[in-house]
C-alpha cells in the first residue's frame, strides 16, 4: 500500500495529471518595475500599438512603449536593499498546513511536461578544445531539456538576480524560495541583504508575467562557504518576500518535508537557468526521473540531499519537486545548493517548510 502523501512515480504522474485548458481569463495586473535617476519627477507617457501578428483569434499582439522624460542618464539605479528575519528552527514543521499547498490559477493551462526545444545554434567564433569536458555538475549524457511555455507549473519558476543570476520558484503569491548562498548578504547599514529581483518564466529576456523586486528575506543562515561552518549548506535556503503579488498571475508550488523513505526512487523533477552554453542563463531547462538521497547523518530539520541531476552553475536555488495525488500542482522538497564533479547536492528538510510558512504568515 502506498504511503499517505507519498510522491507518485513518473508513470502514475502522467495518468493522474493530464494537461488541461484554462477555465477563465486573467484580468489582474502584470507589473514590471523600473528604477531610474532624475532631478525632478520624470514624465511618463504610455503608447500602445496593435501589431499585425494574430496568436489565436481573437488574441493579438500589442506593443507597449514607455517614454520617460527627465532622466539622469549618468547614474545607474538598482532596486532597494532588503530587510530580513533570521529564523530559528523549532525542531519540525507540521505535516499538513494550508500554506504548504500548491496553487494553479484557473486562467493558465496545466502542462506536466513541456515539449523540449532543440538546443539553440551557437553564434560567433568558437574555440577549439583539445579535450572537451562537460561543465561541473553535468553528468553525460546531459539529460536536460530546454523549454519555453507559459503553462503552469512552469509559470511559477523563474530567474533571480542579485550579484549574479540564479534560480527560484514561487511558493506563495509574493514569496520566492531560493538558495541562501546566492543572496547578496553585503547589505548597506540597516538592511540584511542587498537588492534582489525575480522574473518568472523568462525566456530570452521576455517577461510574460512581468518582474518585481524583493522587500524582505527570511533565512536561517547567511550561507557563504565559510570553512568554519561546514554544515552551512544544510541550511542553504531562503524565502524572499516580493513587492508585488506576481504569483496571482503565475500560480505557485507547494512545499513538503523530504522523507528518507523516498531515497533512490526516480520520482523527482528539477528546473534551472544554467550558465553554460548554449543556455547562457536566458533559457531554462528541466529534467525528470531524478533520484534523491537524503544524508542519513543529518537531522530531518535540515539536511543535504545528494543527486545526479544535471545542475551546473545557474541552477542554484532551483527546486527539486514532485507530484502528490489529488493536488493541482507540484511541491518542492529542496533547492539546488552545490555542484561537483562526482555528484550534486540540494538542501531541504522541515526547516525549509517552516521558513515558507513563516514568511507567508507574516506577509500574506
């Protein structure tokens, strides 16, 4: 008899989660924030043009142009830094909680497995390699598939930016689950972390659901590869509270505590924005049928979870997720943390779940 709330195997998933059509049209806002410098309040004019392209009758494409006058073009401006809350582990998250559940918007398709795109062609000069090697964190044959879809649940997955680009996923209407080590902890005085932006479902710079920035970050540790804190990567997750409720348009993942009883079973999926060519952190990839293995020497509250999913630089913060019977979408059990030549590691445990519940409770 299957365990209660155990993830389904890949074959069962396909049968239990058929692709579906949307049931209504989204009439909420889509927000993209711009930060500019000016001596006086800039003048902004909006121009909307109807283009000739017809996507599907009666859907057509429009061009929206913002004309901003009065800017100071000698200054570069970034989003504001974030306040933060350092959380202490309570020793175990609840097995069931309403804020742990996924949400599929009724205005989006559901697509379990997006059709993989062929790798893009390389442009420009190429350097000849005597001994070509796969990037760290990729184990030939490379099982990643590039994808481009606005269907749920892929709509809730996106690219984060701070000092660099990395990956994350919405786990609430304005709550992004990602890794702690990619957050820029070098913050101005009075703040916990520097600026952070999140763009869901971006592909080659497109922003079908807009983009927004972080206001507050919840974390257990500021993970920074300190050799004096060898257990830091057991806590390598953070939840960023966004300025806008972008998840109302995209939907979001649920979360679940990882159970070592699921070790070595190919139940899991992973997605990320890899740096390696030809993806260049602008094209997302996914992989399925992944086996995870929780470290038996770590407590259930915070543990490293090893795997061999192809997840090089850029995948950091990307979710490890699976599907539960009777639910509208997936739940994340860990986020990608470390890449190596012999194996990769994700970070999970009940502390991850507690962090999400705390952030969603304090900032609904």
